C-alpha cells in the first residue's frame, strides 16, 4: 500500500479536475454529483410542468398537441420522481449521513460511485427519447394496456432507462444500510443516531424491498414489448391488472422513500433553530419505523376503482387510515419541539414552518382517499393531482430546498444569501399553493386529470389560469435560487465549522467543507446531539475515541463509469434489435464491454492508500 502526497489543496487543471470527478469514490463528491444531476433533471421536469400549465392556461388551447401533451405528463412525472427528487435526497444522504455517524466513507465506495453513474446514464437514456423517435406517452405509471399498445420506442426508453437507474438506486440503498449498521462511531448507538440518519436507514430498507418488484415489472414490460412475451396482454392469457399491483407495491413505499428523508431534514432543522432537543425523540424513531412497515400494506388504495371487491377495499382503507397515526405523531412532535424554544427564523426554518401546514393538507386529502366510495368519485380528477403534489412538493421539494440552504455551508464552505433565500421561499411557497390548492376544487367540479385541453363554459377557466400563474412563480423561485448559488460561489466567502451557531450533530464539529478523510481521529459519541453535548461542556469540536493514526482510504476508479456506459450502449442495441441489423451487434458489444469491466474489477488488486499521521497534522494545522 502507498501513502498519499498532500496534493488535495493544490490547484488542478480542467482535465485533472474532470478526471477526479469521473473517478471519485469519495461519498462527499458523489453526493455533490447527485445534487448536480438531480438539479439538472429537476429543472428539466420543471420546464415540462410549465409547458403542461401553459397548455391548460385557457380553454380550447392548441399550444401543444394532444400526443405531445401525453409525452409531457409522462416525462414530467417520471423525471421528477425517479431523476430529480430521489437523486437530490441521495445527494444529502451521501454527503451528510456518514458525517453524522462519524464514518470516513460509506461501506462500499466503489458501489456508491457505480450507483451514481447508473442513475445518471439511466436518466440520460430516458431523456434521449425526446430526440430519438418519441418520448414515452403512457403516463408516469405506464399502465399495461397503454404501455403495451404504445407505438414507437417511447415505452422502451422508459423501461430500459428506469431499469438502469433503478439498479443504481438499489445499490445506494444497500450501501446506506450496511454503512449505518456497521460503521457508526464508538458510542453511536441506534438511539443516539440523528433523525436524518434514522430516516435514511428506514428509507434504504424500503428501497431494498420496494425496488425489486419494480425491476421485475419493468423486465416483464420489456419482454412483452421487445421479445413477444405476454405477461400483461389479456388476449393472450396475461393479466393487465398485475402491472398495477407490481407497480404500486413499489409505488406506495416510494412515496415514503421520498418523504422520510424530508422528515429527517425537517427534524434536524426544527431542533437546530428552536435551540432545543427534538421533542419525543424515541417516539419519532418508532413512528419512522412504523411508517416504513405500514407503507407496504396500503398499495391497493391506488386501485379502489379496478374492482378488487369490498373485502380488499376495506382492508386497504383501514391500513391507509392507520398510517396517518405515526405521521400525526411526527407533526405534533415538531410543533412541541418549537414550543418553548428560542426560535431563529432562517431560510431553512421558513421552509420547515411552511412544510407543516402544506404537508398536513396533503395528508388529510390522502386519508380522505382511504374511503373507497369517495375515491371512486375523485380518483381520476384533478383532486388527486392536488393531493399528490401537496405531499410531494409540500413535503419532499420543500425538504430538498430546506436542506440545500441548511447544509450548503457544510458542503461548500460558503453561505447562501439569506435575503435571496427568503425571496426564493416566498415565491415558491405562494406559487405552490396558487398552483395546487385550487386544483382540489377543479377536481370537485369534475375536471378529469390527464386531459390536454378543456372546453369553455364549464367554470374551470379562472382556477386553471391561477394555477398556471402559480407555476410561473415557482419557476421564478428556482431561477432566484440558481442566481443565489452562482453569486455565493463567485464571492467564495468562507464560513467556519458551525455557521448556524446552533449545530447539534457531528457534522458541525468538523471543518466546512470537511477534509477528504472526514475525521482526523475517530470521534467518541457521548450522547444524543453529540456536538451540542460537547459545546455544553466548553469543548470546540469532538472527543476522539482513539489516538491519531494512519488512515486507510480507497483509490478512485474509472471502472464504474465504463461499467455503466456498457449497459447504456446495450440498451440501444436491445431497443433497435428488431428495427435495424446493427441492433444485435450493439447489444452484444455493450454487454461484453460491461462484463469486461466487471472482470477487470474482479482481478485488479486495488489496496487503496494511507494518509499518514504527519500529513493529517499538516492538513489540520493548515485549516486552523
């Protein structure tokens, strides 16, 4: 094994920097890559949403065609769920969670890198459908009758792209689970873990059990469309409804895979800016576990209208109402955390305060849908669009924006402008409620979802126009946030370890941004809110669990990039195999390329490197 020269702080050329990011296995850099990739797809999905709303601005509009509108709603939903919300949350999970538990990296750094490139190439594959043939057009759920009948290669892009990206997600989930189970610092018992780490843990467990059904469903769909199988074709003995079961056994836990990390983010923010310990920590932990457990018992409430019968409907109705209980526990604990606290209104705290009423509205309309007879009336109306977006935007997206402002100084060593941050919040918050609140009433007034236009004289004109204006305000908020990021990066005004001054968890005890090895010495965790305990005793930093020693770190690798590139190429070969003579050759080449990189990884003896104690001392002195 070798030692590393202290070249981390040296300036690098563009080529060296690009190589560094392509080959990195550092959890912090991979977290930033997830944020960049997820941010790009978030903007793309937002543009698709604006086009949808502009089409529905006025009745009888022909801004886009009916076919293009179907592609827009399919790609908007797919992009926002799979390629924006999840990767953005993965960015924070990757960067922050190992710091919170006192680890130097995740359990499998190589697999972590592979998971990112799988997500990125899967998302790229899916979005290339805009330029090659046609985009998928069967809705983000791709219900089997529509997806089997869809002409062109749109649904093939969907099935193969999501298989590649979904495999990356599964890798990340397993990695986080093993990291939290095995790599906690001494003294970091499960009941001392920060809530964000707990929610990452439970969300990762949900990924472990929810993504295999989706993968199987996508394989079935791929084989139906490309290889003449008949899993979902009822005329050939298949079963169309089975797709819905497979999709929603994944799809409902997916909602909790998204919302639980957001709950963790808000738990950290409420505690930090109320300057007191999170109220009812144990209850919050058990509520998180219970939500994860019950999340697998409610999937068929998405299917009340397919005719499963009164017994099945009743069981899933009861389970749907039951899952509201642990969520309610969390809401009251957040309110009681603020009660009697010394509250500081920062940009992250504004998002947290806005989240509670927004998410409660989404939750209440969700429990309403637990009543099967009401669901029959509202299921395919704009009421469901409003409910879903109140949960995902009012919960997950507000959580992502809050985390961006909260952890930005830790990740980049600079502080986003609070003034511009509050401008972003108010534009986004007002725009969000303008867009989706009135859609509840559009649904009650009979407007069906997924329609590309509507006739005049139905009483829907004003509410649709207001919804579109709200969407534009959310777009403006996103632009302000991007401007804020650019200005902050250009100014490069450095901040200290604990820029909010009230940090409670371990990540605030080390420099901003952290060194590549995270902790010079393994920390000793002496209680819940470790850093707060240290500060109360007059210590600056953390208590070391062991003397200074050489640190073993993994080497970077380009293999994950090439491994995924092979699957990306093979995807095109599989799709064009029938249409073009070269398709089979491309499929074989792509798979062979991937297997070759796997073989190289298997035989390559990469032992990593050591950071010596002298180098650690020099780097620690250089940061003081």
